[in-house]
C-alpha cells in the first residue's frame, strides 16, 4: 500500500514503474530489517523520467516497498546521493 500511495503522490503510472524496473540497476542493497532483504533500483521511464524503486522478494513475488522521483537534496543525480 505504501508503495502504491507514493507512486500516486508522484503521479507515476504503473507502466512507468515497469519501465523503471526494466531499465534499472541496483544502487543499494539493504539487509533484512524484519520484512526481508530489499534493494534500491534506479531506472528511467521511456520518456526519460528518473525513478527510484525500493523492492524486495516475498516468496515468488516482487514487492514494491516505495517508488519516488529522486531529487535534491537527497540525491544529486539519479545515481548519486546528496549531502547528508
């Protein structure tokens, strides 16, 4: 639910989520924090819009934890974190 709400907050269509996953690369991997392991994928839509997708496996399913458009100050570029 959280991932879908965040997708809607950034006006991202399901198709754009799929495009981001298909073009993406894993930037960070996260250990199990009680919900299983997950990773941050940076990808682009067919229109060139950068998106980040945090996802993990739950059995045979890929679960989207959150999705957003990376922007400053948290990210300098889609692939580089900003200042903390």
